């Protein structure tokens, strides 16, 4: 893991003035914006400058260079900490970009956004998420090395690099930090270095009002390598960049544990009146305080956005150092490619997010008539495609047996000493174990995906998607192809009762823009669903899968499961091809709709059944296809899903009916629950008749029993 740093350390007047330039720019940018977070950017100026100018291996002219170190600003509210470094280092940001902080259309939004600004590795702001992303990146780096260069000596592979993260008190206080930090310690991620800005201040001022634990001791308990650097130790504030530099050097020498550096700073230093207060955390200093601070620094208070030419020339030299480091890395990388042609071709394919030719031939086809839970079908799909998709890896939040997320015969991703009888493995293994940490799992999956080189999935019960929702939302915001395996998708899980039975979750998740929620009706829909999810590289997807067995439809009698890829399709059409009513169902309720259709048809009512596994995919289809599946002229419609109706009302219309669950579940076997809560063919038939009556009456009137 060679880097740009060396053992010597020199801190020149130019370095000091560069750091003061950062402070001045932070004050001016927030003042110009009228809002923002100047204090942390001011006090973290030496630390961020050290990382970008002395420590990290990076090339500002190639922000996506595979061999780069990654930097994650988990304290995303202090976006200027990152933006100013990107400007000074030459990533393409200009002084005008800093002047347009938090403005419409700028490259400097209020919080860093991945894919929007070059050099931003992840979208941060929701506290603790960035730390989780950093842990995921560190895990991905180890897995990637195991895939492509496992034989190389430590530090000698082109896939060896470090992940650096700056975290704040807010990150540390959020519960997700416990989850991901515990995993990082357990995984012994020696390629992860975290700097904790221990400034004792949050929006509500002194953190003593809400926090009193010894954070460093907490990380020691996780098994991290912990150091303390206190710039207040002598009773007065004295920044000591060399002490921090030496701590970072020591951290990188520790390869069997992640490293945590508690850096004691004073927020807003050297503001004479607002340093060390909550006021400077999240608001502009004000013109008078900016002027006073500039005088303390020896700067002209009448100048704004002042960047001395010699300072900019000095900081831009990191471009030359970065290009030299990349050229050196390229030599090792090309040597690896020459010696590993097959691995290199696989690396190129995976990095480009291309699927291998012919991989779909491995997808299983399931025998008609055999009852199979869709969670079990999903497990069979993973076992079938695992050998041809080495980039695909994942696991569960302690529910592997229930989620069916473990590929048969694949070793666990775990330090050798922690493998178990049930789960043997090693540090380059494939099966992930998140423990009972859904929120942390979500953030780690995002970090793995952001790092590149592999593609992850993670499983838990659908009801516990609530615990990971912030991470899921960020995956959608960043357009990351993360896959969630959410099983036990309805009251059909049975005896565990209402605490474990998702009712509102499907539509709550469908409400997240950019997230595909897929609830297949049978095993073959599940296979097509997995295929379609993997073919998408620009969005996350959640598979909502049954615990209970569902029938596998005979596709010689029913529509092809290929319709799954379009989100909704005609599973069974009206006998005369002209439906009087359309039944729209998902998942385990599709079989109920099919039974109801049989009753309706026998009574002379032409009935169409539409399986709608993914409304997001259906909405992507052209109008002609959607009208073909759901003809506007057929106003009598019934939706059938074991959850709240919410969004189905837009599909069934004013004449439509919804067979739904508008309350919590109960503890009983699933057959009893479905009968008691009205998820029966008889109920669907009654709803169909009611909808037909309303449609014939012009949509007026109401019915009972729903």
C-alpha cells in the first residue's frame, strides 16, 4: 500500500498560509451563501490539507483512478472541508464554484454529492452514513484483491490502497456508527484510517449536554488501533500538524486493525468571539467576526475569496506528485495484467459493470406445479449464477438461513480466526455476515458499490427495511446497483405476528424515487426478477420474497414469466380476450387472483389477471404497452396485495376496489390470517362484482365489506 507520503516532515510558511487560505475561503463562502457550516472547515483545515497534500495517493487529473486512496467526508455538513481541497489540489473546482456554495446549479451543493462533483467519493450529510460507506469501501478493497491478486505480498498489489475518513461528533453519536465500527473492528480492516474531529461542539453547543462517553475507549473496545492527538494539551490551542502526520503514519503501519485517531480541535479557530461555540457550527460568522478573524490571521479584512498566487501554485504541485504516483502504479498494474490476462479481462468487465456473455443460461427454470417459496427460489438463483458472476457477493443481517442468501460452498468473508464450524472462510471469502445490524449493512453495501470492483447484496426481513431505510434512500439518490433481499414479505410469515408482518412497507419503499421494489409471484418470476435487477446498473432494487410456498404457474397455460421484466403483464387473459374486470395482484396474492378469475369466468364474467411484480418497471414501459395490459376502457379493476392499498388506487381508478390490509396483522398460521383478513378468492370475486357495478354506474356509489 505505498503512498505519496514519506517519513520526513516539513511544514513551511507556504503550508501555513495555505491552511489559513482554507480558513478564509471557508468563512467567505458561507458568508456569501448566507448559510452553511464554517467552523469545522476552519478547524479541520490542517487535517484535510495534510491528507490531500501529504498523505493520500491520488491524482486530481484522474479522479476515478483505480489505484487511488479514497477519502470520505462523513461529516458532510462541513462540505467546504472537501470542496476547498478539491479546488486547491486541482480537481476542477474553481473559485467561482466556492463563491456559489449552496446555490442552484452549482458544483458545491450544501452537502457533497457523488456523481455531481469530481473527487466526491460518496454522498454524505445524513450523519454516520459516510463512516459506513468507508467501512464498505475497505471491505470491497479486500474482496477485490482476493479476486484479482490474492498471491501478492502485503502492500505489493496494485489493488492495495487506503480508505481515509473524517468523522464528527454527529457521526459518532448516530447509532449506525456503532454497527459499522463494530463490523470494521471484527473484520480487522487494516486499510481503514478514521480521523475523529473531537471538538466537543454540535448545533446545541457543548456536547456535554448529551454525550459523556469516552469515544476513544469505545473504539478500543471494538478492536481498533486508537491514538489521541490533542492540540489543547498544553492548556492553550496549538495546532501540531506533525503530530497528526505521525499518527497517520503509525496508523498505516498497523495492518491488522482499522485505525482511529481522536483529534482534539477547537471549532472555528481562530475566530476571536465565536470559536468553541455552537454558533459557528452551522451558521455564518457575520461580517464583523469574519473581519476580526482575518485580522487575527494577518489577512486583509476588506478582501474576499483571497487566494495568494504562490499558495495556489504550491498546492497544485500535488498534481505532479499524483501523476508520478499513478505512473509508478501503472507499471505495477501493467505487470499484473501481463501476468494475469484472464483475471485482467474479468477485472475490465466487472469494472465496466458488464455482465458476462451467456450468463443467463445459468438461470434455473422451475417445474410447473411445484410449490416453492420465492425466498427459496431466490436462493436457487444465487447458487446457479454464483459461479459465473464472481463480482456478486453478499449475505444477511444474521438471517442467512431465512433469507437464503448464502451461496452453497462459498467461504465466508472473515478473518481466519473468526470463522466458525457453520461458516468456514477467510479474509478473501464471499459470504458476508453483518450480524444484527441492518442499518450498518445498508451503508456498507453502498460503500462496497461505490468502491467498484464488485456488486453486493444484503438480506433481512422486509419489516426490518425500516432499520435500513436511510441507507436505501441514499443508494437510490446515488443510483447505486445495490440489491436487497427482503424476505417474509407479508402476513404470510404467520405466527411471528404483527411486529414482524410488513403492512405499509411495500408502498413506503415504492415511494422512494429510483428504488425498484420487486415482488415476484412464483419461482420463475423470481428468476426473471434477479436477471432484470442485475441487468440494471443505475439503481438499487429490493426483492420482496415470501416465506410460505406459492404455486409455480404452468407457463403453457399462463403468460410467460418474461413479462416480469416489464413490471406488469397479462398472466391470464379473459376467455374471450375482452375482459370485463381486471384483477391486479403481486407476490403470493397472484394465486388468489387466479382462483378468483376461475370463479368469475365460470359465472360468465370475462376476467383478466395481471401480475404486477414491479410498478417501477411497469411505469418505464411505453404507453401502448401499459394500455395493452390495462386497457383504459376496462374501468372495473381490483388490486390484491397483502398490505395497504395506497398507490394501488392510482391503478384501479375511481371505479376500482382494493383487497388490502389497512391495519396491523396478528399471530397465527398464514392460512388462518389470509382467511380472517379477507385474502380469499371469494373476497376478490365480491370486490370484482362491486367494481363492475360502480363502473356500470359511472363510478358512483360505494360498497361495503372492504
